[in-house]
């Protein structure tokens, strides 16, 4: 089987790093900083989309300044501000040992994802990383999943997309593959089921049973 994993909120808890980076970026451009409840909703969508909602989608200068400030802080310290969810290393090891193919499909820009993944204890288990370039304002999970399907050549019935937000599930549905929502991340059961999740799981170990 081919297991496609989201990164933030699925493999790693990156809330501290992302929220700290967003606060830093908004302060850098002199914008008001929303409370943490609102900022948690920024984990998943592309940064330019979220910054646009606060700064104004037509304020490209401010958006780009905020993105640049975020990137500078990320390269300095933000990339290391995460923890691996309990049970994930064992789950990845079990899937790899069983001979399954593993890949990451993330909204994080490629340069950011590639800074983090090699430092994860299971990073080498992933054959490919699908992530948007630094210039894009969008992160189309559907397009990245389609690219993975083309690269690996697995039948769609042998593919699952695993993630914590509706974007992951919507991308799976668009490609007619099973979308599995995880309940330890930044979405919730209602969001995932409304997006069309084939199944939701409460612990990483449940993912091994999908094979």
C-alpha cells in the first residue's frame, strides 16, 4: 500500500513553532495579533492565505513581508520547535517493516519541510516529499496527491491519505482515494467527517490496521 502522510498535526505537533512564527511576523509588519484560538486555525492552510485574512488579500507587500519574516525566524529556530506525537515512530517503523511505501504530502513549503524531515527519527522511511514551492499562495493537496499517485503507480484502492485537517481529506476525495482523519492534530471529528473522511482514528497505532 501507499501511505501518504500530512506533516503538521499528523506526524509532528508544531503548534509552538508555527504560532511563535506567526506572532513574530505579524508584529514585524505592525499588525494586530489574533488570540491563540484563531491562530491555531492557521495550522494547515498556506501562510499567504492566512496572512491575507488578517492583512488584506490585496496587501501583497505586507503579506510578502510577513512571509519573509516568518521564513527568517523558521531558519533560525522555528524549524526545531516541534515534538513528535507519541506512537508515531513505532507506527512508521511497523508500516515500513511491512513493506509499504510512505510519502509526505504537506502544505509546508518544500524548503521548510526538507529542513525538518531529515531530523525526524523516522524521516528516512519516507520515499518522497510533496510540498509547494516558496512562491505559491496555494497548497493544493489534491494536486500533490495526484502527483504521488502518478509517481508510485499504486491502484487507488491501495492508497490512503492521512491528515488532521479538511484539506487532507478533500484532497483524498478529489483523487478518489481513502482519506483517514487523525484526531490528535488540529482538526476535529466534525471537520474531518464533513470533508468526507473514510475513517477517523484516535491513535497512531490504528493506522497499522489499515493495511
